[in-house]
């Protein structure tokens, strides 16, 4: 029976890893849909390169720094390249988490970052910045020792990625045309249905993200974790739909889609620690907080984040982590406990923000000495698909539009592609 239970637990962890891996398809779709078509290939390449670099680097160095024997509660010291008695299933599950943290940056700096600079920043995040945070919280580090709670990564994964994204977006600057003096211009995404598909993929993957973090097929814990995940995401959608309808007179589709993600990020820290009612409350608040954070970041702080990644993963991540101090059923403030858990959660959030901000700024400064952080204005205007990859995601779009003043007909442009209408048999 013990061997059977071990096999079942391993299968559950592997299923969770597969679902988290599939989330990268969701990230790619959300980022592509919420940005302009001329940058689609670039975003797809960033996402697939991120998971590939993340897997290799986490194998070589990241896993050891995160889960190796601790040096003063700060960093792991052994297990590089999985040398020693490594749990392979656990490594695979954690590797896809590491890549998830890194890919959060992609959306926030979309449409203007130099691809090489992005790759080098991904290396820094996966090889050092993220593993150190993970060691502090999940491997017996100093935050774990003081009682910091983050079940599946509202802070470890999402806040870390969002802080890195904020520093990068601030350092690189806004897209051309985003701000004209005091005016904030809207730059709509080219395919919201594609973004919606990405949100549904991420929602599905999150059942593995949170559910797999039980690290065992526990019949008592897994269903409640997944139920909390479902309820918080649903509450996030309803909160953003209702709030934007009340504030702007109409339901905002893109913010409402992000509301699901805000609810998911918010519940990730406490999915195993709060009640169903607590999960709904966390999701409702996450949706509203995220909506206001997007407005504040866009119009007041003036950091250009095309997909809302900083607000979704960062602000909702902070809320979800701190909310444990209120809603933890075994000691939260609303359940008769004192403010101790709340205080510990705040300390953890501040520590992660400080570490990630400083290390990301240093990494960007170093990268800037090697390659430009940003593409040229001409490359940005023409689109990164063409300037970085020499191709385009939607070739038929160019066929249909043609070039201004070219005088060639739609039929002749089709003929150039070898698909003249006269050659097509009915």
C-alpha cells in the first residue's frame, strides 16, 4: 500500500507539472492577444525560449540554489545538475514553476524590449533571483523559519516575477505613442478572443499549479484547494465585471479577463489555508484592487504594461499573501487570532520586493553594458516580428491590405503567392 500511495502521489505531481507547463501556452495567447499583431511572433518566441532556458538553467543551478542544504537560511549549496539523491518528480514540478516566474516579465515589456536582453534577464531570474526567494520560503530558509505562509506562490512566483517586470518596464520606458504629454493613449490589443483563450488555459493550468502544490494525492486537501482556486477566480471575474460596469458604465472585457487571473494569483498563497467563503472574499477584493492598480500604474505612475502583468501578478500577489493574515482559518485575524500572521506576511512581502528590485536593477545594468535593452524606434514602429525575426505572424493581413499606392489588385497579390482565384477549383 505504501508503494501504491507513492506511485499515485508521483502521478499527481506529474499531472500538476503538465498542467503548469500548459500554462505557458496560456501566457503566450494572453500576451499575443493583448498586444499588436506586428509583435506576435516575437512574443511567441519569448515564451517558448523562456520555458526552454528555464528548464535547462533550473536543472543546472536553480534547483540546487533553491532546495539544496541551506547556508544561513539564505541559499542552497548542493545538488547542482541534480547530482546526489534528487527527487526527479519534484524537480520537474518546480522547474515549470521557475519558468512561470520568468515569463511574467515578457508581457510587461512587450513590443519594445530587445530579445537578447530579455533572454539574459530570464537567465538572471531563473538562475539566481527566483531560486533565492524560493529557498527563503519553501526550503527552510529564514522566512519559513519565522512562519511566513505562501502555499503555492503568490509571492514566491507571482510577486517575484511582477517586481522584476516593474523594474524592467520602468527602466526600458513606455512604447512609442503611449504618452503624449499628460495624455495617456490607449494601444488596443489585436485579438481579444485569443487573449480570452489564454485566460481559460491559464485557469485550467492553475488547478495543477495550486492542486499539485499539495505534493501528494491527498483526498482531504486536494479537492478543497481546487475548489478554492475555482471560487476565487470566479469571484475575481464577477468583481471586475461589476466594478467596471459601475465605474465606467460598461463591462470592460480585457480587465474582466484579467480579473480571473487576479483571483487566481490572490488565492495561490492561501489555497490550503482559507475557507470557501474566504476564497470568494479574496477573489472579489483581488479583482477590484487589480482594476485600480492598472489605472494607477498606467495614468499616474506612467509605467507602460501592455497586458497588466504587474497589477495582476504583483498587486494581487501582495493582496493574496497578506490576506492570509486575515483569513487563515487556524490563526487569522478574522478567526480570532492576533496580528502575528499578518505582520509576518508583510515582512515576507517587503523582503521579496527589496531583493527582487535590487537584483533585477543590477542585472539590467549589467545587461545594458552588453546589448541595448530596447530596440530602436524604427524597429519598434515596424514591429518586432520583422526586425527580430524577419517574418510576420499574419501573412494574409499584408496580402489583403497591400501597400499604399501600389496599384496592384487583390487578385494579383494572391497570384504572387501562387493562389490566384482562377486556379482554385470549386
